[in-house]
């Protein structure tokens, strides 16, 4: 059980993205697949994973820094509150309109694709292959906003 918990928590954004797809297929009876995918992507990999990122960067900064391959820094608190803002927008966005989802997608794309570009830069310039830099977090930082935009485009109407 401890191994499963460590696997889920160490890959939480990716786990949330997979769960969002799964729930979207279940939720298409009530709403379109695009709407369900948008809403569950907002709630889980944007919302809950954003709050998860806040928690680790704010309350366990040394552990978070080591996971990413960084030195501990006061800038982690800035990353923490950016994650918190993104997380809260995602959770609120689950219940809001398509227009709200578009604004959330813009914000999440800037933050996550910016983080992904930094991960790639760290790999190329520093050889940083730490799990929190070159592991599933790199792929989730790319795929989560892409998934949100795909759901948004497929979500017809307002």
C-alpha cells in the first residue's frame, strides 16, 4: 500500500489527468465529452494537483526542491502560491461556464507550458534528469493544458 501511495503522490498530476479522462467517459451521459473533459481537467489536474503543488512547495520546500533537482530557495513560495491560485481557479472552474474555462486554460497554459519549457531548458543546460524535472511532471505540464484546450474546443456552445 505504501508503494502505491508513493507512486500516486509522486506522479499526482499525471494520476489526476488519467482520472479526468476516465471520469469524462463516464460523464458523457449528462454532458458532451468535451464539456466533461474540460470540467474534470479543471477539477483534477488543474485544481487538485495545483493545490498539491502548493502544499509541497509551501510546507515541504526542501523535499520539493530535491524532487525537482533544485537547491532550496525562497522562490519556491512564489511557485507555491502560483500553484494555489491555479488550483483554486481549477476547482471553481469545475462548476463555472465555458468562458470561465477559457480564462482558466489561458492561465494554466502560461504556468504549465512555461514550467515545461524550464524543465526542458534544465535538461539541456544542466543535465537535470531528476524525477520532478524530467519525469512524468514534464509530460503532465505539457499534456494537462493541451487536454484542457482539446476539451474546450470540443465543448459546444456556452
